[in-house]
């Protein structure tokens, strides 16, 4: 069972890459976020692997962090969610955003992933919201320094900040906030946190700020 590959990215496609390890090329399926991250590294890379063995195939799924891999395992434990669907979710949302979406019951956020409809999104929330392994990841998404959203290059920070704010507003709307109020407190939270803002910190601070006004 392959658990990790250390080598060089020698070929990439829209959802996969070939990793050369001592002259042997491994075809690895990757999320868009992981693929973007590895593409920016010059030299050797470390890819965390989840190996799926079927009767007629062996598929390697690769991740830039343990956290991303653990979320993949949880997502694929949900009935009807296969490897490609899980990667689509990990492409559309950061690990931090997945945590917020599930804990707040925001299926609209999960539906941003290609091929994920409301029915599957709701099933993901229902099956994972109270699952101990998922609850443990809710708190680790922000703190794991290997999380893809935390190791992205500075050039992407503005893009991520915009996504975080949109996701934070969506989370507050799901909690019953009016649109204007949700946007107001998220904007205040973003201004206070600056470049250190993550989705989790934005939502938490926005909730605190809303209680003061």
C-alpha cells in the first residue's frame, strides 16, 4: 500500500499529475488546489497518498497535507461520494471552508463543487456533522500548518481572502443573519484580522462583533 511519494512533478493534467520517483512515474489524482500548489514548487515534492484498490484498478489520490487527505477519507465515507467527487469538493473549498460548511449546515457552500447537488451535499452534512472524526477535523483545519490553504503562495492571498469573506457571509446567512448584517460584520472582522484572516477566524470574530452591536 502506497502512503507517500517523494519525487518530481514531470507531467500534469487538469486533475492529475505524474510524479517521478527514482525513474518510475506514478499517475496521481489531485485536487485543483493541491495541483496548483505542487506546480509552484521547483524541485522535489512530497505527496501524501490514499490508495484505492478495486477489482479492476488501483488508483492513487494525492494531497499536499495530512489534513486534506483526512478530509478526503471522511468525504468518501459518505454514501454516494466517490474519489472524484471528494476531490471536486477539495478543489472548490479549502479544508477550513469544508469544516464551516458542515458544522453550520451550509449545503449551498458544498454545492459549489462540480457535480455535487443539494441531495449529496445534505447527505454529507447529515453523515459528518456529528461524526467524531469530522468534529476533530473542525478544530484542526485552522491549526494544521500543512493545510493547503495555509501553505499557498502569497500571490494568492488576495484571492483566498475574497473567498473567505464570501464563505463567511454564506455561513452567517445560514445561521439566520440578514444579508446586510452578515456582510457588515464580516467586513469588520476582515479589517481587524487583515492578512491573518482565515474562514474560521472570520466567522468566529464576526459572531463576536455581531453580539456587541
